C-alpha cells in the first residue's frame, strides 16, 4: 500500500498541482479581463455623455448664463437622472446642483475633480464615495469662461450592479474551473488506480513466485503497457514452473541414470571380488558390463560438464580446417558395428561433390554427430534402420540423420531441444544432449532442425555454412 500512496502522492503533487495552477491563472485572467471590460465600457459611456454635456455649455459667455442654464439642464434636460448623478461644481469643488438628490454645499474632494480644476480635459476616478462609502465611478470635465475654469460638470454612477454582474460572471468561471479540476481529479484518480492496482497485483504475484508458487497467473484487464507487463509476468511464471518441473525431472532422471550403472558396477565388482564367478567367460562378461557402464557414466558426466560450461560462459571452440565428409564417415564407421550388434542397420549416402575444408571444431562436431546417432538408436532403434547422408545446398553443408522409429509427438517437437526436457520418452538419458548439440551448432553459425520424416521416424538436419 505504501507504493500506491506514493504514486498517488506524486500524481497529486505533479498533475493536480499543475492543473490547479492553470485553472487559477485562467480564472484570474478571465476575472481581470471581465473587470476591465465592464469598467472600460462604463467609463467610455460616461466620457461620451460628459463630452456631449460639456459641448452644450461651451457656448455661454458669462458665468451668470452658465449657472442659469446649468440649473435648467440638471433639473429637466438630463435624460439619465434615474441612474446617473449629474453634478455642477464651482471652482472650489463644491456641488451647486445635483440631478439625483437636492444637495448643495457638499464638497466631494475626489481625484477626478482635482484633475478637472487643474485644467485637464477630463478626470476619471473609481473608488468609494467619501460621503456614502458606495463604490462609484466619476467623470469630471472643466468648464471655462474667458479661459478660466469657473465650474466643473461631473457624472457619477454607482458600480453596485456592475460589481454584482462581475461577481456572478467570475463565480460562474470559478465554478466551471472547479468542475474541470474535479473532473480531472476523478478521471486521473481512476487512471492512477488502473495502474496502481495492477502494479500491486504484480508485486504480490512476484512475491508468491519468489516464495515458490510457480505457475501462478494474473488476470489481464487492459491491453496496454501494464497488460504487456502482466503477460510477461504470467509467461515468466509459467516458464519458471516448467523449468522447475524439468529440473525436478532431471534430478530424478539423473539419479536413476546414475543409480542403474552404479548398481551394475557395484554388483559385478562384488561378485567377482568375492570369487562367486569362477568361469572365465562369466568373469569376462562381468568386466565387460563394468567397462560399459563406467563408459556410460563417463559420457553422462561429460554431458553435464559441457552443459555447465555453456551455462557459465566457459564453452569455447578450437577452430581448425576439417574435412567434414571424413568426420561424418568416421562417426558412421564407429557406430556401424555397435548398431549391428543391436540389430540396427546403418546406411550412409555420400555426396559426389567435393567439399572444401571447413573451419570447425572437429571434437565438438564429432560430439554432435555421435550424440545424434546415439539418440537415433536410443529413440528410433525399434525401426531397425538408420540413414545418414551429406549434401551441399548452395553455401551450406547439410547432414541428415533419419531413423524409422515411432517419431516424436507433434506437441513435443517445439521442446525437444530444451534443456532437461525428455517428454514422453522412456529412454535413458539426462535430457541435455540435444541442448548441448544445438549450442555447438549455433556456435558454428549453423542450425539444428528436428522433425518427423515422411513415412515415419525422426529426421535431424544439421546445416553448417561452408564459408565458416
């Protein structure tokens, strides 16, 4: 669970924090834009109205005419008196007339009035009314008689409705931002959970595998990288289970293979040593069995040593020019008499085409050929015939060894070269001979193919590049 919390925490710190910052910036920018938009439009409208009013008063030549017409304008001609306060102020900044309320002698003393009295074309100010503390916007414009500022016209409006509208718009924007953030959070939480839960499952499964529960499988829920990980773990679990099974079978098989010849050697050795066999022929027969079983033990130990060298990376080749046809003929000649004693005929088909000397390890190649011939007799000897042949196909030397036995079950063919695999065969052996053979052939940049021949029996094909 610590890992799950860790991933969620990192996601919260990275994704959600970044999203929250973006939403806040967006809402803030939108709010500022809305405030600027509403205030700017309102300011432009007020400036337009006060410009029109200022133009109306600009034609008066005396201060008396100005005040007389200003009073009439404020009381009757100003059209927006219900929502705008039109004021007339003297040169001291004191209100003389007001369209909204009957007020005089009031001195607002705001920055827009100071700007107008100082001769600036127009003053604009937004803030709290000094008298009512209401949020207002005011625009003031000077009126001049004979070049001197004799009065100021001022339009004042309340910002309560505008502020409320801005508050509503900003509130809606903030609500939308929070909804987007909530949607991102829950969708991200679902996504994180879809990753965390399989990872937790993988962790638990790996712990079970480490504890010895080989072959345990996980359910794949998503066809993505996590699904690929689960497939890999499931495949690993099955392969470990298979390897464990083969290892146990190998130990059992090797134990049996070692026990059988040791029993024969020990039995005959004790019999001869105790003098229970007096006939010379029987003694010779017993010694022959001892030699034969000792040789079989030696071969088995050699296979195990070869396999150990392959696993440890200590497997090397001693390359030298070799006549491959002669090597195959020597192997056939060596086994022909052995097979004849067991009632098996060994037929060899030579190739008329001459082969150039090939750079191979002659001892390793002989080991491959002998192992394959021994397997052919061991597993297909019931057919009483084994055929060998060599031919050239383009730049490859192709050696085939075929027996006429029962062949290999189709479902076992993909696994016959797997270390320790023996399948349904009851023949004696460690189950690593073919794995060693393939390693040797591959080290020579060749291929070892095993399949069933047409008409029955097993066909083994060794391909070696002539240019090696």
